[in-house]
C-alpha cells in the first residue's frame, strides 16, 4: 500500500477523530511514523517542519501503488497521471470544501507521499516517505481568523468534498473552482478579490454575449440566490457594488482602504453560497456543466422567478 498524508494546520479536534472525506481521504490523527522521520523533515523548510510537528490532524489517503509516479487508474485523461500527484491535487478540493463550510485559518502547505514496498517488493515498516510536495497555504480573510472549526463544520466539508470530486473537468464550474483556488492562495486583496469575480463570471456570464456583463452578472446571481423579490433587490445591489470594486482594482482606479474588508466579506459570502447551491441543489450541477448553461440561465432571468426553470439535457 501507499500513503499520501497532508497535515492540517491550526486544527485540534482531540485525539482519535476520524472523518471520511469522500473516497479519497480520511481526516484523522497525523501518523506518528511521519513525525518520527527526521530525515525527510530535515529536507523541508523550518516553518513547514514546525507546522508539521505541531499538526494534530491530517488528510490521509491509502491506496495501491508500487512506485512513485504510479499511474492513477481512475484518471480518464489522454495522458496518464501520477496517482500521487492526483492525491495532492485532491487535497486542494478538500481545502476548498473546508473553506466553503467554514472559513478559518485551517490550511495545509505540504503533502507527503510514502510507500510500504520498495524496489524488488521489499516491505518496509514504517512507510518510507519518497517525496514531498509544497503549495499554499489557503488564506482566509482577517475577519475570519478567529472563526472556530468544529466537527460539524468538517462533516459538512466532507460532504461538499464528495460533491466536488464528482465535478467533471473543462466546463464553467471547473473554471470557477480553479479561479477560487487561485484566490484563496492569494494574500493581497488586490490579487485575491478579482480572482473571486473571475470565478463568478465563469458561472454566470455568457460564452457568446459580451455586452451588459455587469447587469447580467447582477441579475443572474441575485435570482440564483434569492427566495423573494426583496432579497433579490438586496442581492442585486450587493453584487453591483462588489463588482464595481472589482472593476476599480482591475483598471487601476482603486486605493486600498478599510472598505475592501466589507466588499471582500460580501464577495466571499456570495462565492461560498453560490458554490454550495450549485453542488447541493437538485439538478444545478448538471445545468452549470452543460453546454446549455447559457440558455438555462437566460430563461431563468427572463422568467423573473425564484424557482429555476426545468432543465433539459
């Protein structure tokens, strides 16, 4: 067997906690064999080493692979991909799922890939760490740094992760998730903020109609999220104000000030709610990954209804 272990920082649920994350990970205690591997820990940076040693929990994936670079049997792309690379990439979806459920300082920076059998089939115990990968961390907004993370948040995140794993590639939803990931990896607000709106534009703007983008974006998001006319008007105005800030940043007309915190909070709240609706509402994911997404959204906007039109594949 082989393992990919991704220690989670700033998380302490008590010893023995186990939460399955889809078919890929189990959130559990950091394996002791990882912390005892002084050789591999010397090879990573001091900050990452200190964080790894302090970590209480990790995303742990156990799978069959007899070598580093072993092809992922579930990958359906034209060129084979390493199962270890795929596992580490899946950790980003798990990190996003945690942020969608409850933004906080919980994050990761390093993944460890270990084998239990080396060349020639020689068994090793404890597992031998063959490679580390580093990326991140995902940052939260300053106002979210004190948010608690409870087991119920991670149970919800695990549910969202299972849904994220099922999202197909090469469509508006996957493009949006890539933009949201890039936003979370960005610390400075003038980098982070436009990337969130890039993702929202991927979901709600037309692939062919390039006029009145702001109006269509405000209308699409507000009807998608609202339950009544009053909420729709409030959401329309919120999206309009947030998108105006995005335009000022993009076009170099923005001076950093305290107002960005409010706009960022509104934007991130919109992103989290939109993604949860796309993933959890019946039929929404199918509609948003479909080539007929534009027609579906346009019919919804024209209907002025708070119930989505019937979607036909």
